[in-house]
C-alpha cells in the first residue's frame, strides 16, 4: 500500500481504467490501497513520470524516512533534484497529509522506545538474541506503519548511526 496503513479497503488501478481500459482487470495493475490514497489519485497518471509501484519498484531507492518519521523523496544526484517519481507519488496519493505523517512519527517514537528498552534488557541479561529476534518479528507484524519498521530494521535506515537501530541490529546479528 502507498500509505503503509492497515486500512486497505479498496483496489487501486495503478494505470487508471478510464485511460487504460485494457488493463482494468489485469492482476499486475491492481493494488491494495486505502480510500484516502485512492480518492486523492482519481484518474491521474503520467506515462513519462509514473508513480512508484509499491509492488514492482524498490521503494527505498526513491524514498527515505527522516528522523521525524516523515516519508520524503530521495535526492537524485544525476538529475540534481528530488526524485521526480517519488515527488509525483507523494502528490498523487497525498502521502504527506498531516494525519499520515503524525502516524509515522508516533510509530517511529514507539519503535525507538521498544528498541532502547530491548537493548537495555539485553545488556542487563534479561533478554537473549532469540528474544530479540521474536520481538523484531512482532514489530514487523504491527498493523500501523510497517514501513517505518521495514526502513529502519531491514532497509537503509538501519545504517543510520544516530538511531538506536544500528546497534540493535549489530547485537541481533552479533
């Protein structure tokens, strides 16, 4: 899903059925989406600057999550500008809406707290590496904003030295 929420209740036609009727029922053109993201896009689609497809594209090569939990487009060095597909995707689906950004921020704060607590308990001998692995699995299964956990625990955010995630992953993989 685009917003990484848990409320996928609609089917998105990646290429709108009004402009691409031949793909209206093609599986590769159908994506789960929440109503808010779907209604924001309506029938807008540009072949020359298509939005990111969260199933087919490497999302983290286009976006990053900043230290506040905001989804942001990456800088494209070759273009000397923000990634145009990421910018377009944010615009089309209104991915920078306040409620969504606040939800990501809350998830990031919660995940940081859980990691810091887990590291403290590991350092005190109260948790084992196996316990940490089970916790990670649980964090990925939480319903709201799994993109935050994915970015910081399995994606490029894991290498950020200012976050507790890097140390946690070093301990986990130790």
